[in-house]
């Protein structure tokens, strides 16, 4: 079935009639990549840094809880920012706030906690606006490629920082210097989006049936099976992602690896995330039916968790890479699903907002529940088993998100 928007929706999509200069496309891609590069840098620092900095399990749990919790809580703010500023200016201001949050995280433990809230709030806005920007500014046939670029850059930035954060902390003797590495990509993101500031929100953008009123007779997005299926897929995949991000180094240390090897495992995981995040949307965007891609993503994640659960320490890095590919696919594929299932820009924004609001709030429980299970049992067997079981629920609830029923 065709995924092109119906004629009425197409006509409602505002177009920029001004002919862009020859460099406009290059600047847009550069800004897009720099914003993408910065999106998960701060969240990938804590896992490899925790053993070196001596953070308590309670602090690690809290720092694992705050990003998804805040991104869920602040995701609805993106709709207001989009309406007032447009996608381009909204992303620029979010990048500026990311700089402030990255600096604040360097100011001791209270600053680390407060700065994580600020960074998470800004990232929530970026998460919602990116799929809308891609649908709006890039040709339909390039949606998969650009969402893949988004995920690849996101993973590459996180992997680089995760690989160097522990050595920097050891070399300087304090973890604040290592945390400060996140300021660099944040500044680059703000600079990269600066050329997009002339873009203003089109006058035609207004409240639609997807934001609460129903002038077109369409149901509110929260009353559709599509939106809840998207939310289930995104929420469970994100729960698995943030739980793994928070606790993988500890899992590997308990399996017998050194702290340095565990940090390298975290970087390897994020490399897998980058690879899976690029491949999945590129492949999925070529088809009208993404159900096979949803099931493949879930299966790869399940294989990774099962390998970590059953395999000896000597092969753990193989399962880390497999798990990273699956988790990366699960983080990037929703962007394609929003774009393909959405009828117009407002519908894409509404699907993205709902899935991320509810999905991140669900994901926030993952690191805390994993820590509680580990404390109660003394091993990581129960948390890994629980994550694998959650993937079975994901398979049962997510298929509607992958196709348009005839």
C-alpha cells in the first residue's frame, strides 16, 4: 500500500517557496549531522566512568533514570516550541541549552545531576523535531538514509566519548574533566544549526486534529491503535537501550572482565548501536511494510541478551556487538515509522511526541528495576532474563506500527 500522504494532507503541508542558495543543502546536512552527533554523548559517559569515579550504585541508577524520565516528561514541550519557532530554530535553541547543560554537569555531583536534567530536556526536543525536520526538508526517498545518518552520528559521538572518558578521568585525576568532553559536540551542534536560523515557522502551521481539536474528523492520535503500537515498540526498545547503557559495564565486570575491558565493551556496544542505527532505517524506508524489520530488530536484541546471559566471558564481546546492532536498530527504526505512517507534518509530530512521551517514561523504569533485581539476587541473570521477556511483549504489540492496513 502506498505510504504517500493523501491529496488533502499534501496540500496542507506548507512549502518554502524561496529558492535556496547552492550551499543551503550542504549546510543543512552539516547542521543535521552535528546535532545528531551530540544527541546521546552525555548519556554514554556514566557507564564507563562509574567504576573509575567511584560513583555509588544509587548515583548510577539515578543518572540512568534521569535521561529517559526527563525526555518523556519534556517531549510535549517540543510541540509548543515547533509551533512558536519552527523545527530549525527549535533545534538551534535546543542545542544552546545542551551547551549550558554540558557545562553544568562539570560542577560536582549536584551539577552532574542538575545538568543531566537540562541536557535531557533539550534532547527531548531534538528527539521529537528530528523526524519532522527530515520529513519536511528532505525528499521522501531520502528519509531512511537521513534517519540512518542521524543514528550513525548519534552512535559515533557516544562511542568516541565512551572510549576516552575513563582514560581522561584517570589521566587528570578527576571525573569532571572527563564529563567536560561533552561540551565540545554541544558547541558544534549549536554552531552547525546557526545557518538554519532564517527559517521561520510557516503561517499555515496551526492546531490540528492531532493536537486535540478535530476539524477534519480525524481521531485524536491517542485514540488510534497505530500510536499505541508505535509507543509500545519505542518504549520497550528504549527501556532495553537505557538499561543496557547504564549497567553493561557492571554486567561485564561481574562476568570476569577488567574495568578497562568493560569500558571498551561499552564503546563496542555503542559502535554496534551506530551500525544498526544506520542500516535498519535505510533498509526499512525502501518498503511500505516494516513488520519484518520490527521482528528482525527484536530477534537480534534477544540473541544479544541471551548470549550475555548464557555465554562465558570469553565471547561476551561478540554478544555485546550483536546486542548493540539490535538496540541501534530499535532506536532508529521509529523515525522511519513516524514518517511513513504520518499523513502530514503535524501527524508525524504527534506520533513522535506521543511515542516518546510515553515510551521514555516507560524506559525510565528499566535501570531502576534492573538494579533492584540485581540487589535482590546478587547476579545479573534476573535483569537480563526480564529484558528478554520484555522483547516478547514488544513483538506481540508492535506489528501494527509496521504497516498500513488495507
